């Protein structure tokens, strides 16, 4: 019985000591490595969005030209349609990912 009281009192004293010595604001800032990694991911994201717009335009343009100069070949028309559809879906996916990441960034900050 005496040991239980002693361990209970000892636990409360230690917990009070830890709570009183640690300030809540100690963990408010991000470490430098996390800040560097976050800025690197932001740069990579902006580069991907900047590069994806002309890449999608080139892919759609190639598909349109391929369709135009197919001269009635059904296989080339099908390939051109797949190229156009795939590039538009990919570009839309990249824009949606950018939108979702910016939403999470605003919710977390």
C-alpha cells in the first residue's frame, strides 16, 4: 500500500515537472530541414505545372495533326483520339492534384 502511494505521488511530481519545464511554444516552429524540403516540393510542384501546360498543348496538337493527316486510316485516327484524350486527362489530373495540394496547404496553415 505504501509503495502504491509513493509511486503515484512520484508519477504526479514527475509529470508536473515535465509539464512545467516544457513550454508549449517550443514545438511551434518547423525545423530547418522540414522548411527546406517544403520549399523544394513547392518549387517542384510549380515546375511540373509550368511544364505540363505546353506538354499537353504539344500532345493535343500532335493528335490533331495526326488525325488531320491520317487520310482515312482508321488505326491512325484511333491512335490520335487516344493521344488527345490521354493528354487532356493527364493535364486535368495534374491540375486537380495542384488544387488538392493547395487546399491542404491552406487548411494546414
